[in-house]
C-alpha cells in the first residue's frame, strides 16, 4: 500500500515522541488495513468504532488516502437502519447486532476529517451516512435519556445502557449537530437528545450497568464531554490511585495488574481536555514502554508476570497514541476535538430534584 503524507503539520510531543515516530505509528495502522478499507482488530474482525478511531489517527498523521478508503468502507457496509454489524470479518457480519456507540462515532470521525482537511465535498458525501447513523442512535434513547447499547439483528433493543458507550455517544451527537449546522441541515432532535443524555451521564449513575471495574467507566464521561469543571476533577481524583500505575500507564481493570496503551492515551486526552496538561504528559510519557520497534504498540503489559498481554500490537492502540500526540501538540486543526467536546456540557442538576425516574424505561 502506498502511504500519502500531506504537507500539513504532523503531531509531535517534545521529549516524548517525534513527528517521524508518529508517522511510523500511523503507518503501522495502514499496514494492517485490509484491501477493502477495513481496519481490523488483531484477531481479524472490524468494528465501526475502532475502525473510525484508526481513520482519525491516519488523517492526523497525513495518511489521507488510507483514511478515505476506510470511510468508503463505512459507506458501503452501513445497513438500512443506519447501523453496522457489531463485528465484520472479510466484509461479512460475524456478529449481526448493531451497537449504538459504534454508529455514533462515525460523526466524530467525519467532523475530525473535515477539521483536518477542510474538505467540504467529503463532508457532504458522508452526511447521509452520519444522518442515518445518528437517527439509529437516537431511536435507542430511553424516556429518561440514556441510550441502550445495542439493537439485535431482529430489531429488539437491549434492556440496559453502558456508561462508557453513552459517553462516547454524547460526543458523537454533539459532532453530528455541528456537522449539520455546518452543512445547512440543522438537527434539533439530536441536540435535544444530547442534552438529555448529558444530564443522565452527569447526574444518574444508576441509569447504567455497573462496569466500574473498567477504567473507561471512570474517565469516559469527561473524555466524551458530558462532564467538566469541578465534577470532572473530583471524579478523576476519586479513582486515580485505583487505576494509575506510575511509570507504566493505567490499568484496564481495577482488579488486574495489567496496564493498557489505549486506555492510558485516552486518560491523557481526558486530562488534556480539562487543562491538566502536566499529568496528561506524564501519563503519555509513562505508556511509551509499550512502543514496538516498527512504530506499532503492544496492547498491554502484565506488570506482575512481566509479559505483554495480549501478545499483540493493536491498531486501535496505535490510533490512540497518534490522537493523544495531536491533542498534546496542537498540530492539526482537530487537535482540540476532545477539549471542545465539553463546550456544551449540561450543568449538573440535583438528581433528587430533576424529576427523572430512578428506573430505566423505554416508554
């Protein structure tokens, strides 16, 4: 595959990662991209969320031709209801259910591509894809405001919502609203859905299945933009010692001695988003021990057994590395994407006074 590097600025974080290293990391993503444009997990399946993250990273590092091939993949494989199969292998559905957070992240990717390249034609071409995807997502919102995590291949919605997924969906809805306004097609229903979802994320932890052992549930309400200010800082302090392993990065789950590169970079993005630059740089620096000689990154490190776990380099980890480098360096016009995610955060309302039902409901 031929990599096309643009003439724009390439992310680099002095003392931590050079522009040449960032390009090598992006090329490690392109190296595993399939001929049809899909970017798979190491075990071989493609899901829309991780695929989009990889496209964003390639664009940030200048590999625009490869990224566009990946957006073509999304357009070709989107289903009539706006979703993508949860897992695809060689272009066929391996798990047919459609996840709400997978669909929503396409809006983040398209907005990112527009910010970096300024390509209006691309944004207009992808707009129908974004519109169908976010309509699918909003169709899974409950009466209170959380969005359940999937719809089965038979059309049946799940019975519960996920905090990390909904936090990412919040960012997707906000990006979709901004795209619609930019293209002259405002979507007030998405904006209302984002407001309702933001309130639930900030004030109603009972709305979500308990996945608190995962570090993503700790930082994602901030990364996605639903939580800012004092609440965000307090949330990070509450579990900092639970998840952060100085010198190595952060744990994937609280009860295992296992640090992971993607989560560490996402925490760096989270810290940068609330202006905590010193700790963002420290976490980003600490995870660099996962770097492989070819520019890719090991998924994780089991620091008691002192072994790579899993024994793989994953494209999504490389993608998180590139996106964090961009945020910390301010290299591209999309470097503030995660900081800007909190621009419309809804003020936290006393959950005892807001009138929301304490139980999840789809009526």
